[in-house]
């Protein structure tokens, strides 16, 4: 029972961190797009 | 000049997050540790699950509050971020219930690991959220 609790907590934590990382990648892409819009070559 | 101003603003957002949210959230953990240092051995534990739960809740509630105050952000991103924070608050609630049961019903060491893991995940999520806010501001 204890193992299930710890394992499910680890999974939830990893999902949350993965979501945060995905959000950061999206931000980076958005910032790059904004830069390209502001300073077109 | 504009880039410099933007960089300063990014730093300000993160400094405020660190000072007002992370440090205040860590207060219960620091306080218990200080009390443990000055009391006789065995009278109090240096770390307790409740303090980590309080830390995680402070971070997640500040996430939701901060998201609500962003005007020019993607609405679907705001919704998903709020949803993730709400889910983690629910997990904190379940862990708090487990700590309140007491006795030998649950393994205290396992609960301690769980709350530490979930508090770290909340810290990571909060850091990533504030990084986005500082970059987009």
C-alpha cells in the first residue's frame, strides 16, 4: 500500500513538472516568434 | 535600453516570487527546525509533513492568484495552468488527511517522502510559471 502511495505521488509530481516544462518550451517559442515579428530580417 | 529595462523587470518578478512566496512558504519549516535546535533531544521532530504541505499550498495558491491577474495571456494556457495547480492542491489535501489519521494506520516515513516530493514538484511548477510570467511581461 505504501509503495502505491509513493509511486502515485512520484507520477503526479512528474506529470506536473512535465507540464511546467512544456509550458516553458511554449513560452520560449512564443518569445522567439515575437522577436522575429519585432525585428524582421 | 528597452532590453535592459525588460531584464530588470524579469529579475523583479522572480525576486518578488522568491521573497514573498518561497521564503514565506518556507517559514514553518525553518521555524520548526530552529525550535528543534533549541529544545531537548526527542521532544520535537526536525521536520513535519504539515510544514511541507503548507509550503506547497502557499506556492500553488500564489500560482492561481498570479494567473488570475495576467491580462494578456493565452486563455487555454491560463485554464490548464489553473487546472494543474488545483489538482496539486487536491493531492496536498489527500496527503494532509493521511497525516491527520495518525497512529500506525499509515507509514509516517512514506508520507514524509510523498509530501517532500509533491512540495518539490509545486516549487518546480511555480518556478516555471513565474519564469513564463517574467518573460512575457
